[in-house]
């Protein structure tokens, strides 16, 4: 009877936490191999404040509201849509407008479930970004982007690695290499009545361009994930920068919901 009870508990946890979205998968800034289930909609809102400088402009403050939507055609294929509104204050005045609009397809080509909670997944991403009405750090043109990401959940640890290429017609191409580690602080073990979990988040965010510029950033944060929603806080700090932008910091608060 005890073995049967343990088996039923493990099955309940697998359905609750390792179904369309496994826990400890998606950090604040980088991609993860997460997918909504078939005919499910995933919504995420990120509010951020950043301070940076660039050639000819210093002490720039930027507030951003980023909306991210993901719709699952099938469990392994999803449509992603990202759009952000930005307010940029240069000290001499401020400007508010639409930043980038990005649409991508995400295809999961690998899924290896290693237990009720442990899993290894990998996805390919491809799409297009369109400029909005406000100046951004990228050229004012539509550009393609291609990438790949892998995610592993091993006990209390969540590991992500991703790379992405952004191809600009009138500027140097950019390649990003990102990695992250999420650790489940509590609970130490899941139970059938577990309603949510706390995680720490650490991200290594690295961009390189064709003309030799680079930025190496570190982001540290905290995530609370319930069964259908999550909330997060994270702070991004520069480790090394060689390019026109010099970022002081970026703080982000986010909320996620799975319909």
C-alpha cells in the first residue's frame, strides 16, 4: 500500500509540474526550452528599468514593458510573439514608443524525461524582429534571428544553455551565448499538496558582434513558481563591455501565467 501511495504521489507531481512546463526552467532574461501544451496560451509580462550610456549620450534611463506570448500548436511546436513599449530619458528630454516586435517559431526536437520531475529538452527557434517607433540599440531595419536552446531539470537544479544569431543588413551581426542555473530553495521535496516553489536564478549573458564588440553580463534573481503562475525579480550587471553601449545595471520584475 505504501508503494502504491508513493507511485500515485509521483504521478500527481509529474502531471502538475512536468507537463507543459517543468519547474525551474525559464530564467528572467534568456530563453529556455519551455513550451506550452497544445492549444495553450502562455503570457509573460516583464517590467524593467535600465541605466546606460552610449557615444554622444550619457546618463540614459530606460523603462520597458515587455509582453511575451506563446501559443502551442502542438506540444512540440509553438508560436512566440514579443513586443515592448519603452520610455527613454536622456536628460534633455524623454521619448516613449514601441521598441521591437519579434515573432518566432519554436520547435522542440528533443525530449527525454528522466523521472517524474527530471527532464532534458532542446528546441530550435527562428523568426524575425521588426523595429518600432523608438530608437533602439539595433539598426532601424527588420532582421532575422535563429537560435537553439537546451534545458535540463535534475533534482533541485535547472540548467539552461542557448545561442542565437541576429543578422543585420546595415550593421554587424550579433551572436549571443547564454547560460543559467536555477536552484530550488524550497521545498526540498515536492509533495502532493505543494502549491509552489522558490528558486534562485543566476544567468551568464554574453553578446559578440562581427566588428569585435562584446558585452559580458551577470544576472541574479529570485523566482516563485506556482502551478499556473510565477513571479520573478532579477538584477543584471555588466562584467565586461567593449562597444558603444555602457550599461550600469538593469532591474526587472516579471509575472507569468499559463492559460
